[in-house]
């Protein structure tokens, strides 16, 4: 029985199909029921419009003449077009959204959102039920016209959505339903009042600083004030979900406000940093550099903080990372914080990760997000096994200005957030002048992150009330914008007016909230403005090197042999690559008397003994599992099924985790991540290996601003190890130098150790010493110029006794030389590969060379002055101290070490240089040129006749 006009039309439409045609339609419908995406869009619309086709008879009847009723093609087209309109509203509604507080952004072409663009009228849309074009339409939305209006309202308000680039259907459907069904619970009256109070605190804090400390930089948050209550909401949501750590990273804009209100840094402490130095005890007294060794501090808007909050049964630590003015470079550091906080490293094997234990939020600038490549490198961590952390919430604090540059000059994309689309990150744009929309955006972001364990981005669109800093006049570059800014009300006032109209508060209550905040600010200031800081008391700290030298790193030979045996065992059915199998088998006897341990085995024994001591290790790099030069092979691959096996994971003596991951093709973000991981898990020996040392150039910001200076600026300790393959072997300019000179130039206040060792045992002891330093007051990074060809050089291998009885020595003397001190006329000092080449040349010459002695400076920084001076004191007839290096004169160690050698050289003894002349490029690209130069350097160093001559190559 036909009950309505739609059923009548459907019946008529289906009657035009019969016989095989009807059978085909029925087949399409069955596919549609199982998977709508498996049939053509036309059929999907037909089935949505007319429902199921009639069942065919069990037996085909003789063909009958076709009925006169035909499918209404025009009606079908309107239904299809209505569906297109709905899709475009979801996809492009953001172009018409009200997300621009000042009304300064260029208006987009939004005709794609208009029914007329598809030939649809209001009456056309009213003829369709809402459910036909909007799956899941609310019950109170009945017609297609009402559906379009409701969807327009949803997708073009003060919060706009970009989800169409999310390829996972489940995620995209969930996101759209959350938005369209308004699943986010609206704020109640109490929450609205609390939100207003927070906005007033944010606003009045900036006002107080502006009036009290006139002309001082603070990089105010004004224009994106709602970021603070958004962070409050994030913390509440994540703690309620069980997060024990909330890790935050941001640049300087708004940092003071976030420190005060999200991290709970007392007002009076912040005011003290404006009024005078926060604590003179933190600084050296005049004329003294002894106090608080290694501390120089940083400006107030770079500093981080920690805070503990409680939610239910969970006590959570909130951390805002210290960050220099390199804006986005804190991103990977914070990602490393989070991964470290999520992992349990107490058991052998890979650490056990629980992504719910820690949540991450990164606050970006609108110019920096698309402009700085470190952002894309960090976003790429999202799904990588060794780096993912269950999703980061990103906020772009969008002022629509970068320094003084407008968006048209700073990016080629429509939105500042468009970079995130390439990583399928959902994006929400929200008007910073609508606090409730901002809170809803954060709730959606938090729920998505916790459900799908992926990143989410909120583009908080606001403005900047002052210039780049408060001493800058923005009218010179953005006069029209700042005409609007000067007359634009603050968000706290806008929201107060809304709540007054809603009857949530009265005008008197609003004024009282402002007064109470002002009184708290004034009271805090009164506590510090007349307070004098205690005078500094100078003291001197014992150099760390004296304590570090006492660390015992030897491992009994019996224990080493057991570890080695255990490392060589693996499942019987595991098929190792035959060539590698032979290499591994040679290790079986390496610890026997009279045998030698090569570089690769020394490293493996160091790692294994460290985890056996209960110290976790994390090692990453572009080829870390096998190593660039295939010496490591700590993750074996089965040749038949591709499965993997890591021997250290199955070591019976292991008491801690061993994580080893191949990293993406990135240096800056990966090195930043590892630094952050180490800072947040100081008990872990964290190691980053460059594919070639030269490539660490790309991570120079991380080296300069964090690794070398983090402790000095922020009191932030790290024991990170950087393995940088280094050595001149004719491989050309980009595969020779790890830029040793740059690290030596950065050396100061015992901030790190720079070494260039020449034996496997030295490497073993150096790694074990570094592991022993973790968590201690003497923890500091280790920069190691690691070898390339030397890895397999027999001269680098060490005897078993050197591992079982030795220790790291900052200086090594060349065996066979210096036996007759009174006859030595030249003492050569060198470091790294050139020392081994000198040894080879000496052996080939077969001469006694009593006139010569060679010292290998294995640790370059801190310079081992006492050790070198003690050795030189034995030689009373020296005519020349000669520094030999393979790097050009303006590179390598010479410019650093010359003054130090002159200081320890016997009186009136010249200190000369032997090596390549000054050059602009690190190395020659021609093998024959390299070989000739290298031979010349070695020959000159071993030529007795050249004593007292400056023998720079080429002069």
C-alpha cells in the first residue's frame, strides 16, 4: 500500500526497471547495503532517494511492455546536488566562518556553499527529507532546507573545521558527528563565571606589567588571551583521563602569562625579574667567576617551570620547557620529554610505552609554523615507532603578523595551519574573541587525541595588541590593522558583556572581579619593590674533571666473556645473513688471551655491560640498528622471513631496557628529541649517531642553544652522547669533517666533553664513564668524533686486559717512542685518525726515531692540561712542540689548542702547526689530491730536518 507521495514516486520509478536491468539494480543495492562506497555515487543517491528496489520474482516472467512511468531525472539530479552541497559545507564551510576578530583577512570565494550554485531553491530543498541529505540529522531538523541552514550555522560560525584531508574514514566520521551532533557539553553558569575570572586575570596581569614596567619587553599575550583558559581545559581533561605528565612547549609570546596562570609561578617572582635580578645569589659577584659554576641565566620570557596538580586519584606534573628565541626548536625537545615520561625502562628489551601517561601541547607562531622546517620534521614523528607519543595537541597563536611581516609575505598557504594537512592532522580554526568556542575546540582536540592517539591542531585566530615587543611601534608597518586594534575591546570585556546579557553575572560582579585581581597584583608587587636581595657570597667549585677521573669503568674479564657468549646465542631457527654470521662468529674468541677486540665488539660490550649494571640505553640515528658503516648490527634480520632479533634484549644479565631505533632523515628534530628525552629521563644513557658527522650541521641550533648552553642558561642537565663520524679519507667535503672546531669553540665552563679516541678500549671506557655520570651533578654531554675507516683498522683493536683492567685516558703516548727522554727533540701532539696514520708510517720506516715522541690527545675539551704538562716535563731537550692535524688550519683543533699548548710548553720552546692550509671548504673532492696532501702531512711530521719550521702544507 502506497502511503505517501514519496512512496508513490519510488514505486513508479522502480517500475521502469524489469528483467535483467532490475536484477542488476538489485545486485548494486546489495553491495550498497554492505558498503555504500563500493557503488557509484549515482546509485548511492538513487538508493538514498527511493530506498530498496522491489524483489524480483523467483522465476522470470515473459518480458512485458515497459510501463509509461519513468524515473524523474531532474528530481534525482537535485537530490545528488543537495548531497554535493552538504559535502562542500563540511569541506569548505571554514572559508565563510567568523574566525577573524578584527575583520582584516581577505574574504574567500564561498559560492560553493550557496544552494543557487547548484540550481537549488528553497522549495527544492524543502521537498527532500533532512535524512536524505544529512545522515544522522537531529529529529528537530525535518527538511533538506532546514538541514542546509543548520549545517551552514555549524560549519561557518566562530569555530571552523577542516577534516576532509583526514583519510581514515572512522576518524573523519567521528569528527563530523562530534561537530554536527554538538556532542561537546556547553558550559554551565559556574563554568562561565570561572572562565571570565580567568580572562580577567590574564588581561589585568598584562595591563599591570604594561603600566608598572614601562618600555620593558614582555611579549604580551593580548589578542590571544583565551589561550590560557584553553590550556587550563587541556590540563583538566588530560589529568581526568589519567595523564601523569603534561608537557608544554612555546615561544616567548604569552609565556609570562602562561607561567603565571597555568604553571602557577608567583606574581611577585615574575615582578622581581622585571624590578631587578631575581636572586643575586644566582650570579657571580663582581670580579668573580667562581659562584654557581656554569650558570649565566636567561631572559625571563625564555624560562620554563614545573607545577604539580591533582585530579581525582592522579597527581600530574606540568612542565613548560625552557626555550630560546629560536621559536619552534623546542618542539622536538618537548616530544622527547613526553616519550621519556611514557616509557618504563626498568625491564630488558624495548621500554614499555603507555601513551596515556603523558600528554603534549605545542604552541606555535603563525609565521613560524609554516616557515620553520623543524615544525615539519617534528610533525613527521607522529607515527614513527621510535618517536611517536600518542598524539600532540598543537595551538597556533595566530596574530596574523610575524615580527613586522604580514601573512602575504610569510607564507604561500591560505592558512598558517595548512602544513598539518600533509600529516592528516585534524584542524580547527577558532575566533579568539569567542572564549566558549575556544574551550569547545580544546575539548574536541583532547577527546580526539585520547581516542585516536594522534595529533590535533587548533588555529587560534586573534591579533597582537602591541608591536613585536612592547618597545616596538607597529603603526609604522601595519597602520590600518592597528587603527582597528586600538578601538577593539579586550576579550575579557567582550565576554563580561555577554554574561551580563545572559544574566550569569551583574555589572557590579564584573567590576568586583576586576578589582579583586588588581588588588592581588598590587599586593604581590608591594612585597618585592623595596626588598633587597642578599649579597652574593663567592665560592669556587672543584673542577668536575678531577671527580670524573676517579670513576671506575673496567669490567672483570670473566663477566665480559659471559656477556660475549650470551650475545652470540640466538634461536636455532633464526637465519642470519651468511656474511654477517661469519663476522659475528669471529667474536667468539676475541676475549681470549692474545686476541684483540675491535671497535664494534667494544661498543656492544659497553652497551651490554651498562644495561647489566641496571642503566637503560636509548640509541637512535638514521642507520643506528646496523650503523652507517655496518659495524654494529645490533638488530639482526632473518634472511627467510624478515623477522628481527636484538641480542641485548635477551641478555640474561640485563636489568634495564635497551632501545635502538632507525630515525627519519632528520638531524635537527631527532637530536632535539633525544636531548629532550635525556633531560626528562636523566638516568638513561641517550645516544644519537649522525650518519656522517658533517650532517650535524643541520642541527646546529640544537647544539648551540640546548646541548652546549642548556645547563648554563637554565640549569638543565644532560648526558647526551653525540657520535659524529669524522676523518679525512678522500670522500669529499660533505663526508669528512664533523666540524670539530665548532664544538671546541662552544666549550666553556666544563659544559661538555669533546673527544677523538683512537682505540676500542678508550671508546669502551668513555661510554661506561658517560653512563656512570648520568643523574649526577657532573652529568654533561659527550661529543665524540667517532671513526669511519678506523672501525676495522687492526691498530684500533685492543687487548682484553685493557677492558678488564684499564680506564679512559685523556692522553695516550705512542708505544715505542720516548724511551730516551733526553734525546727527544720534537713532541708531536695530534688527535684521532691522523695519529693512527703516523703510527703506520713509523712502522713502515723501521727507524728508531729517538728524536721523536707522539702524544694522542684523546680528550680535547676540557683540555687535559695536567696530563700533557706532566708528560712534557719528562723531556728536557725538546726543540719543538708540533700540532699535527688533517683538517685545514682554520678548522679542526688547532685554533683552539694552540694557546693551551703554549701554556704547557717548556719555556722558549716553539709551538708549530702541521696540516692543511686555511680553506673555505672542509676537504678536497679529489681522491688523488687528498692522498697526496695526507702523505705530505705525515711525512713532514716525521721529518727531523723540519724541526723549528712552520710546516703548514702548501707554504
